[in-house]
C-alpha cells in the first residue's frame, strides 16, 4: 500500500492499521477510516490544485522584465532629485504621501533640506484616458 497521508484532523503522522477489521486510525487523536478511504480527500486535493493555479497566476502577474520602468518605482531623495517643475508624489518619514510640483513649492535647496522629512519621490503617473480623451481637472 502507498504511504499514508497524515491525519486530516490533527496532522499526526503515526497512522496505525487494524488489518483484521480493515481500519486505519491516528495514534494521536484516534480519528479512523477504512483503509481504502484514508488517503482519499477530494476537497483537500481540489483546494491544493486551485492554490497551485492561483500561485502560478500570481507569479505571472508579478513578473517584471529585466528593465523596470523608472517611473514605477519610488526614488530615494538621497539618490537623486526630480527635474525642475516636475509634478511628483513624495513619501514622508511619517508614512504620508503628497502630490507637489517640485521647485515651485520647495526649490532645489529647500527640497534637499526636506530630506529629513521626505524620504522618496516618484513622477505622477499618466492620467487615465476616458472615452478616448485624457482626463483633466
């Protein structure tokens, strides 16, 4: 007979067989089933198969190419500053985000001194296109 699966109730691995009465039981919690049905767990098998499918789907959705778009990443202030008059999102040490227009509000030197507060920035994403036109406010 093939190797016994662990107990479906307690996870115990010491599964005993009473051959005279065709019964398997868990030595830990005493759960029992006939020998033919002990390893049969259709719901568990279906769930494991579905989990594997979803994990594969997640892997496909999260795969990035070798080259990531720069504007999809937070850029540390210590690495570089934005271009003049560039609209950006900033991330602060207190975990807040703000949309600003660089230089217009802070200036290059002022933004540098804000590195005590602002830790990262990124360009604003492209606005959505609705009914064939770019949304504007």
